């Protein structure tokens, strides 16, 4: 009886935690959209998506996947909840400080809190990696550690820019690449190796797994060189950035080759596959723009709607469509029913997101952004409805 009670409490706690995390991610997505519609500053529009939604998702789900891969399940969600809570405070401080040129005290405190969160997160992941008894699949966990290190670098570059310790434009251009191609893209690469095959019912690619360490080293070295080049001579950053693209293709190609034949695609798998292809394509485009001497900050601004919407947020919401019904629980029948409810209308939302992403690149303007917003909000609403009905049918 006591064992059953303990298990029941654990399942309820897990459901509450992952539902809360999903609500926080969705709230930041809505906040970013609201800032955009209100005509807020670039800083206020971008960071609810990047630091708010994406970094919260990374903290929660890189921890979840690391626990699963290393077979070291957590006794409590409180540590990662503490990191997420500190991050929310940091984002609010950075938004209040509006940390453009000439940082304010709230922005300084917010940046310091982000560094504390990343340090805590890195130590937690490293501890689990050292205690792991799992096999070769744990080679993906170091991607999360290197990703966190790149975000530390990105925060340092942004702080230096705000304090006038060099060219503001050059520092922010380097900051954006360290954030996008270091922190977020490395997290995605470390995850899709096992996640995309799981979503599509395929086997994990042994080739991709064997290439992990080499690809990570090449990617990190190339990106460090690209960031350094952006600080002194932007066009020379193109070649090392293309090196990071090659490193990503080393992993993405065998993963996609393994899942494409005979796959019955659901919305989550389609979204993750499309988001992954978008990220490779946009990293390549960024390198080409740098090689053609397009202003580095203007180049990344051109890519941001597709990068955030069709790339990163499509990935996050697609993962949630698959993962959250499982994490909320309620038995196999309820999980399947919840997933099917979340999947209804999924192909149409997928088309909206990816067509919107294309439009933002070939015909910049409101049309593409509207399609992206409709598709992503559709994912969020479908997910909210599915989970709400799941709770109602199993209120315990």
C-alpha cells in the first residue's frame, strides 16, 4: 500500500511539474508575440522567445533527457524548478533593464542570475553524467554541457557590449551567433539523435551516435573561431561557420536517413524533422550572408522570424505535442487519446508554420509572421486542450 502511494504521489508530482513548465514556455511565447504587436524594442521582442521560452525548455527537457539517458532518475523536481524560477526572474530583470547600449543595474543583476542558472545546470548535468551506468547513448549529454558554456560566452559578450567594452555592433553580432548556433542548436543536435527516431518508431542511428564526439568538437571549434572573427572581421567568420554546418550535417544526415523510409509521420515527428532542416539551412544562409559582407546584425535580423518560428519554436512545440501527454500520464489509453487530440489539425498547422517561414525569407513582411504565429499558437492551443481534457478524465 505504501509503495503504491509513493508511486502515485511521484506521478502526480511529475505531471504537475511538466504541465507547469509547458505553461511557462507558452506564456513567454505569447509575451513575445505581444511585445512584437505592441512595437516594442528589438531586445524586448526577441528575449521572451530566446531566454524565456527556449531557455526554459532547454533547462527542463535537457535535464529530463539527461536523466533518461544516464538512467539516474531524479528524486525531486525541486532543483530544476529552482533553476527555472531563477531564470524567470533573470528574464524579467533583463526586460525591465532593456539592456541595450549602457546597461542598467537590473540588467546587470539579470545577466548575473543567468550565469548562476547556467553554472548550476552544468554542474547538475555533469554530476549525472559521471554517475551514469548507461551505454553509448550518453555521448549526446556533453552537447548540453557545451551548449551551456556557449550561452555563458553569449551573456559575457552582451554584457561587454552594454558596458561599451568594444564595438557594440560586433559584440552583439558575436553574441547572437553564440546563442543561436552554440546554445540552442547544440541542444537540438544532442536531442534529435535519440528523440527523432523515438518519435517515428525508427532505430537510433549507430552512425550518428559514433560521430557525436567528433561532430561536437568540430562544431565547437568552428563556432569559437566564427565568434572571434565576428569581433574583428565579419566576412572571415563565414568559413568557420560553414564548418559548424558540416559538423551538423554529419549528425543530421544519418538521423534523417534512418527515419525517412517507411515512417508513418505524426505532427510531432514532422515538426522536429522540419525544424532540424530549417536550422541547417539557416546556418548555411547565415554563413553565405557573412561571406557576401552583409552587415552581421542585419543578416541575423533577416533570419530571426524563420529561425525562431520555423526552426526553434516549431521544434519545441512539436516535442511538447509528443512528450507532454506521456509525462502527464494517466495510463496508456489516456496517453494515446491525448496525443491524438493534440494531433488533430496538425498537418494544417505544420503547413502554416513552414509556409510562413518561407515567406519571411522570400517576401519579408507581416504575412509570413502572421502564418508563423497562427501555426505556433495552434500547436499551443491544441496541446493545452489535450492536456486539460486528460486531467479532467483523470483528475487524480
